[in-house]
């Protein structure tokens, strides 16, 4: 009887040890899988953010050039200056939009899948969240210039521009005072857009350091 009890206890102990080992192995496998998935997410995030930074840097060059062109146009509107018609071509350059389309596929996947929990480092998680939150301010600044261009400059081109005057060597812009006001607004929005772009580049640099 005593031997039977000892044998039964031994069997139970073996089962308990087996279950514990199975749980431990399963947890170890899950941890390895989570670690590998986290590392892949970080690689993808770095690629996305590096691409965003390159796009913002290219935009910054173009925005600075456009600000200079806007300033040039503002300085000659309402005045008689040499080569005025040629210099006023800068108006069309200001009308061109510089867009920013962030690559946020990896971040969206992290959020929508619930995998953001894999970023168990608090600093890393908050830095990621702040970075993509900052993109909202950047996109808002870009949208501001788009609104000015479409609603004001675009309207001016339709209602206050006589393109038949161009072959005659004359300025096609009939209301230079109005155009100057629009150009000043455009320059202001471009300055805000430039500052937002610079902040975006700095944010990219900061998060890339954390992701290393």
C-alpha cells in the first residue's frame, strides 16, 4: 500500500514537472518570437523614418527656394523695375506645392494589431508615439499652404490674370495689389511650413537614435 502511494505520488510529480517544462518551453518560444518580431518592427520603422527624413530634407531645399521666389515677387509688385515680366514668373513657382507623404505603414500596423505592446521599453514606446503625433502638425502646416494656393492664388489665376497679354510682352497680372497680398500670405504659410519641416527632420533624427 505504501509503495503504491509513493508510486502514485511519483507519477503525479512527473506529470507536474512535464507540464511545467512544457509551459516554460512554450513561454521561451513566445519570448523568442516576440523578440524577433520586435526587432523586425524596429528595422521597418528605421527604414520608414529614414525615408521620411530624406523626403523632408528634399522638401526643405525646395521650400527655402520658394520662399526666396515669393520674396522676389513681393519686392517688385506695384513697381516699375527692369525685367519685371520675367521676374514675375516666380509667381508660378510659388503656386507649385511641395507635399509630404509619411511612410507610416509600420506604425499603423503596430497600433492596429496591438503589437505596440512589444515595445516594452517605455522611452522607446513614448518616443515612437510622439514622433508620429508630431507628423500631424507637419501635415497641418502643409495643408495651410495648399489652402492658400488653391483658394486664393488659384482663384487669382482664373479671375485676375489675362494670359493674352503674355505674347505682347506685358504682365498678365491685372491686380498687382491683390497679388501682393496673396504672395505675402503664401510667404507666411511657407515660413510655417519650413519650420514644421525642420522640426520633422529633428524628430526623425531623435527617434533614429533611440531605435539604434
